[in-house]
């Protein structure tokens, strides 16, 4: 099954194009979910919403809708995968009210984080086997057979991402599912997240 969605749904410049001008912002997610079956939630990267927010999202969404959740930058950028137990546990606890609407969790590593496979393994091992995790590497040192084996052993998807219509890193399958991100493509102007 292929699910297609966008990276976020709360973009003011979508009003009048994707969102009819009469749809209030509080109903944007509902409107979005009538047209797509998934969305990547980016605000979880910047600030972890309270559990009540995840519960409210669940109440808004159809049963077959899933949310891909971007893991917190606290874990990826500040701690750089060190001491992952508490940040992973907190993230899972907050997201739990989303229930079956939880899709893959996106672990996007900073471009300054060189390969440290022991830290990555320790982080990935904090997630229950039932949770799908996808990893987007941005430092070239990660793209080797050792990293691919580490991901494959845990059924973790290597994110296939692009910049200006060119793939970043390796195009390899490491799981029985996949995660593809089109960051820019040939869009003019290029997207601005946030």
C-alpha cells in the first residue's frame, strides 16, 4: 500500500488554494484528511505537543489515516542520540493517545552528526518492535554497508530523500516498508517549512 501526504498541513499560504477561504484553521486537519490518508507532522520536531493534542488529532481523523511523526530535535540535534531512553519514552508517551493513527516515526539526523553506529543502535533499540522507525541521514559517513545492516536487522527504513530532484545518499531498501521524502524537487519557489 502506498500512502501519499505532505509535510505538514498548517500553511497559511494554502488558504484559497488548498483550503477554501471559508474553512477555519481549526478545521484544516479535517479538510486535509478528506483528501489524503497521511501527513508528516513536523511540529513534534520543534516542540512536543501534550498528549491532549494527539488525542484531539485522533478524534478528528478517519480510521484509515496515519500520521508520520518527526522525532524531537532534542534527541537528534541537541543530544545527538546520546542517552536516548528518556526522550524516546517521553515521545512515545505523548503520542500514545493517537493510537492506531501513529504511523512511522521519522528520525532525521543533523548534517553535522557523523556516523556513530553504537549511538544509533542504542537509540533504535529503545523503540518497541511494533513501532516503525525511519532514519534520514544527512552526513555522508552514514552511507555504508554497516549502517544498512544495522537498519535492516531492526526493520528500520532508510529514508530516501532528495534535494533539487537529486537523491541524497544511498537508494537502498532496509525494511519491508519504505519512507520517501521529496524536499524540494523543482518547485519554484522552494518550500519553506515553518
